[in-house]
C-alpha cells in the first residue's frame, strides 16, 4: 500500500487546523540548478508531492520566500517548503515560517544532499552541526538552534579528493544515478511519514 494514500485530501481545505510540522527540501531555484546534486532536497519534495492528489490551487504558492504546499500526513497538517532564497540563505525562509506559525525547530524536518555516501542511500539524524552544508548552516544561523531532524540524501562522493566541491555538487546525475535516486526518494518519503507522526527512532532504525 502506498503510504501516501493515507493523506487526507479533503483536509487540504481545512484552514482552521494548525500547521504542526514543516518539511523543508533544500536546493537552488531556477532551471539552471534543477537536476543537480545540490538540489536533492528539492527533488525529494517533488517526489513526495507527486505521490499525492493535491488540488492545483494548493500547490506552488509563493510565500515566505518559498514555494509551499499544505497537506496532511496521518492527520498531521504539514507545510512542505522549498526556499527560493538560494541554498546559502535557506534559513531566512525557514525562520519566517517557524515564526509565523509559532512553531519551534523541533517541529522541523529538513531534507538535503550529502556527498559523504552513495546515491540511493539516506541517513536520518535527530540534530547536529551543519557538517559543512551551507543550507543547514544558514538554518542554524537564522534560527539559532540545531535541534531539528534531518534526512540526508546521498548524492555520491567526489571522483577524487582534489575535485572541486562546488563543481561536483552543481553537476547533474547520470542516468544510472537517477534510477538509484528514486530508491532514495522512496525511502525519504516513508521516513517522512514516520517522522512527522512522531516516530523518529523507528525511521532511524529502519533506514539508517
């Protein structure tokens, strides 16, 4: 059974209930960066949302310097967010949403790329430092906290240690890697469903 059939379409129009969780995918806007490794967070969000039937007028609303979609997972109202501030300023959009809905970083789930493991793998962390990732660094800087859950999407290690990092993360995936990415996104989708339902440990045990 597709777990995202558990989404309750009828509730997408229920504006009286409170946003409880924010799911953020990190990346860079504009077509130039669409299928690059650094946009794995954006791609994961797109994959998750494509698994659902969401009314067109609820999708791609530009607000908080981000593209947002508002829907339910297992009766938990979630705001899916793709910041359009560019990666290095991702925290601006995240902080604006947290403040607007009077939430804390503990209500936040961030999905993003990681070059330390292979394409197709994911890793879940409860909290931690930025680990050199500028998008996470920006979120920590703007919110002043690092106590939020992350799903890291493996995008492959650099071809060799002297390979330029910026060039690598802004490179596109090969056709073989794209097939493996679908596996990672499917895992991220299932992990997201568990995490927003409060089952972080279960998600970590299953996918790490």
